[in-house]
C-alpha cells in the first residue's frame, strides 16, 4: 500500500538533534522542487531560499539561533527569505513569466496585474513584507512533507535573530528578509529527546467548528 499524506504527517516531527550525515543531492533537489510547487497568494512566490552547506556559515548562524543543535548538525540548512516589499518589477516579472509560459495574454489577467500593482503600491514596505513573510510558511510545509517522504528529518525554526541572519547572508542588499530556517538531515536517536515521545495535538472538537 502507498504511504498516504496522513501517514507522512503522522511520521514527521520537529527533529531536535541531527547526526551530521549528508543527505543526497537528488533528495535535496526534490525537496526544493516541493518548495517551488507550493501555492502562494496570487502566485507571486515572494521569497527565495538559500541552501547552506558551508559548515562555518552554519556555525555562525547557530550562534544567533538559540544555539539549536540541528543548525550545525544538519546536512543542508534552508533559509527562507521573503521579499522586503512588493515592487512593480517583482509583480510584473511574475505576470510576464505567466504570459510567456502560457503563450497568451488575457484581458482579465492583465486587469488583475493592474489591481495588484495598485494594491501593493498603496501599502508600505513593512505591510508588504509581512504579507510576503506569511507566504513562506506554505513552502515550509511542502518541504517538511517531501522530506519525511524521502525518509529525511527536518526542523522548522523561527527561533533565530532575523536581523543578525540578514547580515550574515547579506539579505537586505538583495531586497530580502529572513523568515524561517529549515535544517534538513538525519535524526540522532541518542540525543533527540523528542524522537520517542507521542505526538500531541488538541482534539478535533477544540479545533473544528462545523456550520451546516
Ligand atoms: C513556524 C514554526 C516555528 C518553529 N520554531 C521552532 C524552533 O525554533 N525550534 C524548534 O526546536 N522547534 C520549532 N518549531 C517546532 C514546533 O515546536 C513543533 O512543530 C510543534 O511543537 C509540534 O511538534 P511536531 O512538529 O514534532 O509534531 C517550530 C514550528 C513551526 C511550525
């Protein structure tokens, strides 16, 4: 029987200690493809991903990220960085790309382009960044799900100083701001205190309200 998405969601956990073992590049490529395929608001994909394998850079990041073990003991450290603003160039790039790939222009689509240019143009950069930052949580989930399907562990992380990380990677100069870390690697079963603990989730009736 094929593994279902629910099986993968049950198997995934936020790995607390990794063992330094390398993950094959083909697996990393498929995890990155899962990120690329994630949906985003208006399809703008307002973020970039940095893949860090340089051990010195990982150690430097660990220091500004609560000293979390997986950052240095992972194989590949992914850094999600959102656009610092929605500029006309960035919006137009995605609309032009869509027209190029689909091979036609559409009146409704062009009207939507103008609507977005006006919407984001009317908001300040911070509000636009906050919107872009929210989009990065969607590919984060795609990446974690693909990773566990590949038999690889990961740890979603907001526990770091984003201003310091932006400096380490020179993100502000690129018009980006860091939002999330995702170390990818293999669990260290001896050191990982979470590995054998039961997953805790609130019951359905605390989560879902049906309006029939
Ligand atoms: C956006 C986000 C940020 C998180 N930040 C951290 C973090 O900095 N360090 C950490 O060890 N876990 C972090 N976690 C993991 C959560 O604590 C964990 O997902 C949650 O307790 C549920 O446990 P599970 O993922 O093992 O099922 C984060 C999770 C998410 C979704």
